[in-house]
C-alpha cells in the first residue's frame, strides 16, 4: 500500500490508503486574509501563532504554511517589496520557525516561489510536504530537483501550461506526466500526492462526480495518494460548510487520503471522523467517541477548539496513566 511519510522533529504522520484521513490545516495563508497580511507586514505573528495552536487542537495532522503575502505599504517605501521573490523567502523562514516553536506536527511548505520553497525546506525540521509542482515545464524543472535534493514528498497539481482543464481525462494525463517526470528524477510515486483539482459545484454540476472518479483512477492506475483544497467544491454557494461536510466523506469513500482544509469547522471534522470510523480507520471508534463528547460540550456553549484541546489532554493523561501502571 502507498504510504507518504511526513515528519516533524518529533512526530511522524503517514498519508495512506489504510490510514486515517490526513487533515492539512489551511489557515496560515495570508491570501484573501487582509488582517493577517497586514499583521505580517508589521512583523506581528499573533494570528499565525493562534491559528497554529487552534488548528492542531481541532485535529489537523499537518499545517500548511503559505507565504504569499502582499506588503502594499512597504512597496511605497521600497519597490523590492513588489517582488514575491524578495518578500516570500524570508517570510517563509520566519513562519516556519514560529510555527515549529509552538506545535510538533509536520509542515506543508506552500508557495509559488521556488526560493520560498527552498527557504522553507531549509528552515523546517523533519520531512515536510512541498506544495507544489504542476505540469508546467518551467515548474517541473524548478521544483523536482528540490524534491529530490531534500528527499521530501510533493503535492502535484493537475494543471499545466494550457491551464486547468474541465476534462477529467486531461487532468489525469497531467498527473501521470508529473509522476513520470518525477520518476526520471528518482522520486518514487509514494512521494507524490496528487491534487486532481476540485472545481466549484455551483459552476460545474459534475464537479463532485469528476473528483470521485479521478481519485479512484489515480489510486488504481498510478498508486498515488491524493489531496485537494476541500472548500473549492462549495465556492459561491450558501451554507458552504454543509456542502463541504457532505463532500469530504464521499471523497474519502472514493479513496482520497488528505485535504487542505479548515479544521476549526466542527461540522467538517465531524464528517471526517465519521468517515474514518466507517472506513475502519478508527480502531474501536475511539476518535469518534472522543469527538462526540466534544460536540456535546460545544452544544452546551463550549468553544470547539478549547473543547478539543481539553479532550486531547484528558486522553493523553489516561494513556500516560496506563503506561505508568504497567
């Protein structure tokens, strides 16, 4: 079975067909978050640190670290700040350092700037996930050598120089091309995590069906793990969390093994934990039972992240007690 191994300094996370679904927390990303971007421009990492702790408390196994900030005020003072190649590498280093100082989960280094990816790899302990490579020739030549040099797994996004195709067969062909080109660099298929690209269901009625079919095919024919930006499926729709909470178990049932998503949403995490149990990836339903107790506390007015944190601490204490008695 395909196993993609990620590591922090102290913890190993495996993405795999027979593993619990891997939740990659998406919130440390200034794209579309004006308040966060403004804080980062001032050298303020308060929100980053809070988001890191909260996402892990809510069940994220991996944290995505995206350095795509736009420093508008600094541009007026120094034109170099208009260049992402100038802004992102030092920001990525600082983000990785701050997050690793607080939490012990593996990181997903996320940028469109190769030098920022390299900076993240240099600053990160263990074996992070690199996000990402596409089928574009320039991107393949820039990123695959980094993947090989640092011996890390990589997210492969199914678009190329022609853009994002609405044809699932074309997206599969792009993924296959990336896997084959990676093999030319000595990178095994188990270190490729394919993002088949989730289209918004509001714009394309067959978007969900396409993803489920693609995931099955990627697993059967290429033997790769998969991921996606889960919230893309509900873009533009009302009650997005309801759509996401339906989509995730269906994707898991089709064979998807991870997603970049917001773990702070209780409904979506509830759907994932239920799917893990139904797929026999939650021995004795232990995680489902623990979450059920958390959700009872939430109904009584507790904050989801705080309730999850307390439940995790209690479970750790019980495990520690059993070891001590043995």
